C-alpha cells in the first residue's frame, strides 16, 4: 500500500510539472508538416510552452489528420535530447529553434523541428509557428524590399528533381506570419510543347530568387 501511494504521488508530480510548463493561449497560426501523408497546412494553435517542458516531453506532428487542426501538434514522452537554439530576438522576444536529429537516407538528419517565439519579453513562454517532420530542411534569414526581417523555412524532397517549398515568415509582425510561399523544382524543356511555355515555366526561379531576397513575388513590379 505504501509503495502504491509513492507511485501515485510520483505520477501526479510528473503530470503537475507538465501542466506547469504547458498552457493554452490565444490561437495563432502555425504551419504543420509531416513528410509522407500530411499534415501540410496552417492551423490555429493555442499551445504555449516553457523550455523546461522539453526535459520530459517533445513535440510531435500527428499525421492522422487530413484537415487543419491544432490536434495535429501533440506532445509525447521525450525520446531523445533536443538541440535548442535562439536564432533571433524580435523586440526583446526570443525566437527559438528546437531540433531532434534523426539519421536517414538521402541526407536526412532531422526528425522533428519546431520554431517558436516568446509570447512577451522575458515571459519564458513560447508559441510555436512552424512544426515539421521533414525529409530535408533548411532555414535562412532574409531582408528585402517587402520583408525587412524575415525567415525562410524550406522543405525539400530527394529524388524529385530537387523539389522544394519555401515559406517566408515576416518576423516583424505581431506574431510570425507566412507572407509568401513558393514551390520549385527541376524544369526541363522536353516537358513543354512550345518554347514560350518553357520560358514561362523558367520564371519560377526568378520568383524563388525574389522570395529568398525578402521580396514577395506577387508584389514585384512588372
């Protein structure tokens, strides 16, 4: 009986600590992606967390959902230690990157990646705005005519002609917001019936270059 009480108290203590480090706030846009069968969309997510939560749990993008829902971003028992990096500070609020490594084929090195921003200066609570379980991933900061301080999250797929999708976040918004997206890949002339169609298809690379320079493609002067 005494042992049972100790076990119950221990379980209660773990649950209580998790509750202390996880809460609901105002719903905010969060792009969620899971390689293979989804998700691949933006959902309103109300989850906010403290870094101490990562000592016990880790984020997971649940691929059973086919339509946008915050239920797709879950927290499971931690399976490996993350690498947590402060990649930027926006008006005193930290932007962090949480990475869980995973060895895979075709250069896969990331199992899960989460980007989140502090809810307020020194609040120590973070709201996720990007969560992915990718095949390949890279990110970079950009600054340009339309987006003075932005971050581009890029998802890539091997074996598909270097197919890639870019998501441009404006970090100067009240909350990080996707202001432009673009997908690009291999373009070969034999796929098109006319030279004009081929030349039009090649313009995707100009639009890709714009986005990676902080210029929203649809706003570029013609």
